[in-house]
């Protein structure tokens, strides 16, 4: 088992953003997390990546308990993630942004630059390598954040709405990139609101609602589940 998250709770005072969620993930899977806004998906991601410490529950990654470990420890073990709003270093070039990730495994500048160039070519950003990160629009920034995460050489990549807000042509390119990342041997968990993307990319989906997993199965199975229709797709879809 690559990742085991059991009984995860994240409370903010009396409010439970995550209320006892479980996730068991095998190596080489590509799974989706869906749910309405405020369902707890991103908070759950934060717990998995070490950006937030769970109030209760345990997380094991590659056989090591990481529940209370910081993000840097998760990264060293091979877990990388992106954020809903891409975070880039505006004062640095595209290549330098990716080198920040590459330095995790390649502490010498020349090796980190070589790794960055490899990842930039893979993600389609090679032509923008010397541009300032500020020159990129939202699609480019999202791709840059994925590139920086890939430069850490992860075994597990968490993508938090990496395709949200992209024009249709960019969505197609992003789907292709995610597929190629998976084919390269990286396990992925994808949070996404675009159901077409979930159907096209994943074989297993977990549905979050009010901090809990209310359904799990194939995309077709969960989107036909009455509880999911009510909680996520809306009551009209059930008629």
C-alpha cells in the first residue's frame, strides 16, 4: 500500500472540515476526489501533504507514519502537490522556479538546471524557460506548478484543481499531460470539479460531502449514486 489515511479529522474549533475520512491508495493508481465546494477535499489534501496536521487519525506513506511530519519530510519521501491557486516565484524565471523543486534531489546547480530543463521539455514549457514567471497566464502558471512538483521526482502527486478555469483547448492539453505523468510511473490523486475530466482520467473516485467520504467507485457508479446526485450534482439530476 502506497498511502494509508485512516480516520482523518481536521477540526477548526467546533467545525470539522474533515470528519473521519479514509483513503487507501495502491501504487500506480490514478484516482479522483470530487465533491461540492466546502466538502473538505482541499483540507484533506493539506493533511496528506503535511500542510495541515490532522486533529485525529493516522497517515502512512510508503510504510512510514507521516501524520505529524512537515511538508518537507513528505517531499523527501516522494509526495508532491499543487494548489488550487498556483503558487509561483514571480521574481524568478520559469526555469528557476522548476529548479527550486529539482534542488530537493539535485543539490548542485548544474544538475538541478539539467533536471529542470528535462521537466520543462516534458511539460511543454521549454520555450518559456527564460521568461519571468510573471509572463505566464493562469494556464501557464498551473503547468509551471506541476513542473516544479515533478522536478522533486515524486512517486505520488496530488493535483488540486489543476484543470479548473482552463479554456477548453488548455483542458485537452492538461488531460494529456496528466496521462503522460501517470504513464511515467507517478501515482496521482486528482481533485477536480469538471466531471468530464474525472470520467476520462480516473477509474476510481471518492466523493466527499461535509468532510466525509460518502461514496466510492468508478466514475459511472458514483455519478449514478442517489446520495452523490443529491449532495454534489444537485437534486435536478436525480429526476
